[in-house]
């Protein structure tokens, strides 16, 4: 691969293909696949990733917010898109761009039906989210009668799927809890299907659910982190390849003398002569400030260079005392674990 001459995130689509094939090898052939591409496809590039996944044949995409779905539609992606966390203020964009809302409360159900009726929609696809233990978003099982009664009075919407989200599928110590969630979801699905009179698609497994709980696959699975190259243990990670490599270059090297300091608030004080390399990447680019003072590192010419002092907004300084390198050389940061996925630029909207 080409050497970086500025900060860039290299995305390896072959790794994505590998991860997709590995994860789908765990499924029955009829099980559908929803790819979660929220938050810039976990900090990479949702358009590039979704286009590749569409060619691989994914059945669905999911985003957190409607504007993320709009970005995919603007890029001419025609696969159905589930919006996991819509608010009533987003319904206009959702309907205009053929996005499909997750409906997770009585309020969002009433508001969406009213909106769909005002827009003269029929059978607009909605997805019912049930809370089975995460206590984040979702109806409770006691809401089923209310939901079915609301739906019986309108033909503006139709339940395309019903789903839930596992709280701890990666942690086998919590297996009993997870099996309880799966069983709870099964019961809710049965009651809902019986009362609705038709069967929506059912789904509750995330990546770790795919790997650890075949009984949670139902009609469709939702995978995010696995596609980007991280499973839930070392064994699984052998089959998955991180899709992203964040590269940057050394812009300047300083010879720091004993008792001099580096960076804001004198975050690093040299106890011996130290060579410091400045890199054009900082917390605005997703290098957390908590990586400062030696906790985070980059790789330069095959060796680890730890962060000196505090992470600046657009720069970090790293220790290259024992590394043979010069200005212009490449530095590589690679996400080491799912917790270490970096590079999370956020859309910036000015407040008016
Ligand atoms: C983010 C998310 C996922 C993806 O989970 P992974 O563990 O990354 O596979 C699935 N479902 C919901 C509801 C989510 O919010």
C-alpha cells in the first residue's frame, strides 16, 4: 500500500469481504443480514462500506440517526435502511428518503402513525423495538395490546420487523441473562405475531449474538463491529481482519533536553535527552485525550512510539528516542480492540 504523505484512514475492502463471509458462514442460508453502518460505519466511511456490502448482497442497513440514512440515499444506495433512533422531528426526512423508523415507545408510535396518515401513506414499513433487558430503547411486553389496537385502526403503516437488542452477548459469564433476553424476545414475538395476524421479520442478534447464540439468529441478524474486524475473543479475531489503518506522517522532530517539557501544561518532562516527533493528528480526529502521557502509541518504522504529554486538538507528540526515523516518515495507528476503534469525526452543525 502507498506510504502516507498526510493523515488518512486507509480502508481495506478485502478485509470487509473476508469479515462478511466469515460472519455469514455462521448463519443458515435463509437468515437475512442487516449491516449496521451507524457513526460513519464505526468511524470509517458509511458510503464506501455500504456500497461494498450492497454488492456482497446484504439485505438491510441500519443507522442510528435519519441524517446518516439520508447520506446513504444521496449516494444512491437503494437497500432498505432501518433508522434505529429516530425522533418525531426526523419523520419528514424519513418518509421523504424512504427510510424505515424503529418505533420504540407509545409516543413515537402515535406520532409516526399521525405523520404517515397526514402524508397519505399506506403500509409504510415500521420496525417495533422491544426492551428485553438493556433498558435503553423499546416497548415492554405489556405494550403489545396497545400497539396492536393502534395498528388495527390504520393502514398507514405496517410492521416490517420486530426486534430487541442483547445487552451482554459477548460476555459468556452472563449467559443466563442473555438466554433470558432471547426467551423474552421469543415470547413477545409469538404474542405480537398472533395478535397482528401476520409475521414480521424477527431479529435480536448483534455480532456477538451471531457468534455465541445461534438460537438468537431468528430471521435476520444485525452485525456491526464484526464487519469492521473485531469479534468477542481472540479465537474469533483470528478470522476477522480490521478494515481500517489510520496513517499519518512525522511533520517535525525535536531534540528535547533533560528537564525541558513537551506540550501543553508541561504534560511530559524529560528526565533524559529525548527525541520527540510531532504528528498532524489529535483529539479532533478521534485520538482520545485519555491516550496521552504514554497510554497511547503509534507505530513508526515497525516500532512503538508512545504519546508524550497531552494530546493536542490537531497534533500529538510521540517518543522516537530509540527509533530510526526522520521528518516525512509514516506513522501508523491501528485499532487494537473494539474499545480502541479510533477516528470518529462527528458531523458539525453550527447552532443558530
Ligand atoms: C449498534 C447496534 C448493533 C450492532 O452491534 P455490534 O455489536 O456492533 O454488532 C446492533 N443492533 C443495535 C440496536 C445497535 O444499536
